[in-house]
């Protein structure tokens, strides 16, 4: 079993909580339910860049897409560290990690299927699809998560993952 004293063997769970009392289960449920998140990264010229994106959280990694050849893929090729957050100042979730371009067909199909389940147009029933010929798919390996509740810094909870 993972322990706080052995973060390299930590799975994404409360076993890696290093501060606070919020549960990982509550954060996990919120990540699964959110419609969009903000991804903050560094542009190739060093300036900051943040953008809202649709995403999928599978319980371990966070996935998002970007149109191939645009600023996001170029920025992430130059510097892969990202901060991802829900943009909520009352109940924030802030995820730090490293974004990696997904190229494996099986993983790409999993992301496509997940997007189709998560993003359904309420007016038409059309499901979102990820076209890996036109879009770059990124997986964020989660390193650190901060969350707090009710805009109360006393509830700040931090998880550190290996």
C-alpha cells in the first residue's frame, strides 16, 4: 500500500494527502463531473498562456485536446509542465502535472469514446468526437493537486503524487 513517506509509490488517492482533510473521493467526483477546465502553460517565447478546454478525467490522468498545429501543441512541445484548474474561486481544484502527446491508437480511441459519452449536444443528441488526424490529444500525468472548499483557506488540502 502507498504511504505518505513513499510518494513515488503513491497512487492517486488519499494515501498521498500531505495536508488537509478533504477527501480524494470528493475531488475525483468533481473532476469527473466538470464540463471544462483551464489549462495554463508557457508559450514557446516564455509568455504565459491559459485557455479553457473540454477534458476527460479517468481517475488517474487528465486528457484534453487541441487543434493540431496551434499554439497549445507548440507550447506543450516546448515546455510540457502545466497547471490545470477549474476556474472556481470558491471550490478550486488546481492540478499540476506534465502533458504528454498521446499517440497510441488504443489510448486515442479510449479518449474519443469518453468524449462521446461526456459531451452530448442537448439539442441534437450529437456526441463529441476526437479526430486524431486534426487534433492533438494530451495526457496530463498528475504530480500535485490542491483543493479547498467554501472559499475557506483553512480547508486547503494537498495531495502529492509520485
